[in-house]
C-alpha cells in the first residue's frame, strides 16, 4: 500500500468520526436551558409541584431558574444584572452545560450523547475556536476567527492523524501514522496531492506530483539499494539513478518508454 493510499484510508476513518454530530447536538441543546421544570421534595406529604421555580435577589432580580419544557429539565443561573451566565440541561440527546460571558456570548459548551462527548470553547464573539470530542477516539479541532477549522488532531483505529487546513477549510497537509508506516502528504489549493513523504521499517520514500496528479520525481532509500527516478509530463519515467550493492547506474528512456542509454 502506497503512502497516498494509507493516508486516504486514514482520511476516510477520520471523516466517519467527523460525521458525528456532537458539536451540533451541544449547540442545539442551548434553547431548552431556560424553559420550565418540575421540582419536588422527597416526602409525598411535603411536596412542592411546579413547572418552574425562580429565585430572586433582594432587589427582585432573577438569579436562578429551575424549569422544564417538553420534558427537558434545565437550570439557569444569572448574574447581578439578570444576564444568563450558566445553563445546565438534560435533552433527549444527553446532558449539556453552557457557560456565558457578561455579554451573553457562549464561551464554553460541554455535552454528552450516546455517541460520545464534546467540549467546545468560543471567543468573545461567540465563535467556536477549539473543540474536543470523544467518539470512537479522541479528536481535537482548532478554528480561526471566522469559525473555520484550521487544524485537527485525531486518533483513529489506524493511528494518529494531524490535518492542517487553509482559510477555505481545505486540507493542505496531513501527517498520519500506523504501526507499519508514518507518512506526510501535502496538497494544493484544489485538494490534489503534490508531495508525499513516508517511512517504513524497510525504506523511506519521497514522491512529487504535478498539478494533474502525475508523478514528476521519486526518491527511495532502502537497506540494500536506493534510487532517484524522474518522469515527464505524461507521468512516464525518463531517467533513473540507482545505487545498488554492485554500484551506481544511470538509465534513460525515450517518450515511448524505450531504454536508450543504460550506464554502465
């Protein structure tokens, strides 16, 4: 299996994990946290039943609310200005905790579903800047000021994967590893592989490709031999420099793949 094939396999595993809706479930559960809830004491003859329970401070400002809406209980805590600062709820998908700043912007969200758990950190504008999820494995994602994912570190079944993305959220570099190989792949703006670097226990290799995905140069180093191979615009080999136990050799081919000059 080539470097590209191994990295593509890692990418497919990563994509399946990213399809988990943990971030969406965490953010979507916010609306239930300030609605109505039943509260009661343990003793049947000393019960207090209600759909909402509100605590006021000495100035009559709301400081806490325990409520329920559509069978989703929630607890909301407010600051001295009656602004929501903490919201805790239990939705049909799982529990959610949200922390807000003094401007009402969400800064931290923590949630758990049957598929995994999620921690989301936001900046002063409420834009997501970092997210940590746990599904089939742990995943860490970093976002820019526009909320676009720019870096992701994932632990897949094959091994760890690090992805670096551009401002359009397109992957430009990927570093992945398994028990058999570590590999680095670089991509252009259109998402095509332009270079790959890999290492196994038997060899290391570097591959360079043109804008059409055709090989332009390849370098391989192994225990008993190493070689450099150059390709034309059609991806056909035109020159190769080999170093084997018997010594160095140079081979040249024409555009039809015919050997025209072996040296020695």
